[in-house]
C-alpha cells in the first residue's frame, strides 16, 4: 500500500520539473501550474505514513519532492535579509482590488484611510467608491493627488498619492493607469494594471482546466508599456491585480528583468486572493496581486493585509527609489582646426560616478574596459569636424546598459569626418563591457 502512496509525491515532483519547460497556457496543466504549491503541500499528509511504515520508496519519493519544491518555491517563500541603501528616499505603496460589489463606498474609503502609504493603486473602482473617496476628508487629506477612473463594471481604476501626479492616462483591455508622480523632484512612472482573469473550465463543481491566452495577450500590452518606459530611462513601479500566479508563463514574461517585491524581500507564500467563502479565514490562497519595480528601484519590504472583506488582500510594499538622474558636463578640447566639443551626459542607471573625455580607443561604437581607471569603460563614437555638441544618455534596459549618443551638427557639408571621440565612464562597481550597447545617431 505504501508503495502505491509513493506514486503521488513522485508524480508531483516530476510535474514540478516539467511545468517550467512546458509553460502551459491552456488545459489541465495550466490549472496544475497555478496550484503547483498546493499539490506539493498536499504530500505533507503522507509524512506520518512514511514515518510509521519506514517504507524506503515512499520516503525517497517524499525526499525527491521536498528537494524539487525547495528549488521551485524556496526563493518565493523565504527571502534572505539584505542591506538596502535608502538614503535617496523610500516610497511606500499599496495595491487593492476592491472587488466591485463587495463593500459600499464609505466602507471602502474607511479601509483606505487605514492603509497609510504614499501611493495606493486601486482596481475594480466603482462609482460609489470614487464618490466616497472624494467625500472623505481623511482620505483626501492623506492623498491630495488623485486620478480616479470609476466604472460600473470591473474596469474601474484609481491612483491616490501623497506626491503630485504630473500626468495620468487610463485605458482598458487591459485596464491600466500609466502615471508619472513627482517624488521630491524625481519623476517615477507608475503603472496600475488589471488584466481580466483567464477562462476556468468546470466539470460540475470541479475545475478541470484553465485558459490564460486572452489574459496573457492583454498583459503583453501592459508589458509593452513597461518596456517602453524603461527604454526611455524612466524609473518604473508596477502595481495591481495581474490575475496570474508567479509560476505562470504570462507572469514570468511580464516580470522578466523586474524586481518582484515578494520574491525578493517577502516571507511566506504571500497569498493575496481567496474565494469569498474563505474570507473568514483572514488569509489568501494564491498570489495574484503583485508589486514590481525596474532595476534601480529596490524593494525593501512587503506585507499583506487580509482582514478587510472581499476576495483580495491589500498588498503593501516599500521601495528604495534610488538616485535621481545625474548630469555630467565635459568638453573635448580643440585640436588644430577641430573645435572644442561640449558633451552633456545624463545617467539614468544611478551607477555612473565620473566622466572624463579621453584619447580615442578602438572606435567602432563598442565599449571596452579603460585600462587607466578601475571600474571604468571607454565609450567611443565616430563624429566629424562639423559636430557642435553631443548629448549622451546612459540607461538600464533589463540586464543591459544602453548608451545613446546624439550629435548636433552644423548645416552644410562636413570637411572632415571619421573623428573618433571617447568618453571614460566610471561606474560604482565592475561592469562587463559585453552588456553595454553603444548607439550613436546624428
């Protein structure tokens, strides 16, 4: 009998290994992927049997499942404490799906008044919620800057901020707000995102399959906006009910290259959603509400408040917002008939600490190490005698660093082209030249 019981942990271990490779988006395996943590936890009921029976096969199967689960879920459930530089400021944020119809507007406003963060992202914001928020002196005092887009259905969204909202844009499918907030003179891009859930197939009362293709397609539109903002060198925070667990391929694509607050600094499962009939338990059962940030915004803490009624917990996260854009101005000196060239460098990675014009390197718009300076890279580009000035932007795009160089040139023909100019960029630590892309344009 115990040998038969060993089939379950062995099968779940094999499933956990196969799911990341298969990356299912429809069918029973998609449902298994969503509840993979629960499938692994269910094997705990076999531990007393294995202990009493001393069956080696059952014990080996449970050990194999334990090792595989640690690899798959260990980083999700246990975060190693780390030191984070918060000298440049902290931003505390929260995300809450109000669940349209779960509470009256005043009750929602009262709950929001207890959150006490700098920024609140709301999903499923109804007209009653919006009216109650605007009528609440407590909420409007706490959050004097608001961008509310209520809807009678589940598409309503809202942002409440202690900091000025410079601009905000609302759209549907997926429901999202893309806003820019001014935090002490530094602009942060905030996306409040809520793609609709996938399709759940039932056999009577039993769920048998799940299709996430439509949801993932909508989420990809949100991903495009995230990538565009990061590509422009903006610091980005993404909050919302993404209707996806961290193990689904749609979420993996969206979060690639981003900090996941719970995965990096959270403890425990971080579950944020539960069926309405389990509200009384005060816990969630899956993690579908998320707080993400671009590379230079580091998560510091994360927590879930599951006491308010409704199917979603309130997700809170705080971030070290990093350094503001840093500007350097240097001048290549005149050489013979070649005039001096002023250059402005704007660093949006928070990593450049010094800039020096230097003798030309190999050229070819390819970064290389500076042998004369530790932690410095030579950034060459080819210009001409008619160059008037150059603007250089250093931005982080995922794991890579892009250096964009734009040159203003005098009108008319250029008497001498092919002049190689080189900047030495000093960084706060070692940078592999292979991750640096140099793009020069007139």
